[in-house]
């Protein structure tokens, strides 16, 4: 697949579609925006899946219970294989799953950093 400015063509098209939605006002990516309609609008854009929508919910919408269940690092730390299993285990962290996610990602980075200095 061809690259456009360091992005694959498919990702560039997704970013363009997302930009059009935001510029038109049909999609607002700001804290306190209604969560479910915002996630639905993002997921309707070709190339945006659950991981990306949950990540945006964590970062742009400041939703503390967002959880990108399909994330490989999270699944490895939880010792599970599927997103459904990760969601089931992370249910105990509600309504703060986004904070737990960031903690696990930072822990992973710390372990990776320590391993590279051995």
C-alpha cells in the first residue's frame, strides 16, 4: 500500500474522514461530550475500530472508564487471549479502567526500559 506523508493511504483516508467529521461539527472530540454518540460516530468512520475509539475516549473525552480491551500489552499483562476476557478482568477497575490502562502501559514501558539496560 502506498504511503502518504509517512502514513499508509488507508490511514490517511481515515484521518481525512475524521477531520471532515470534526470540521463539520458532526463530531466533537472534547471532554464532557456525550460518550455513546461520540463513539458511534467515530466507529462509523472506515478505519476506526474499538481500540482507537476507546483511546480517543480516554484522551480527548477524558472518560475515566474507557478501556481498549483489544490492546495486546493489556491482554499480556492480564494473562488473557481475547478482548472479552480482558474486559471481564478489567470490570473490577470500573469506573477507573482508563487509569489502570495507563498504569499498565507505563509499567510495560518501565520493564522494557530496564530490560534494555541489562
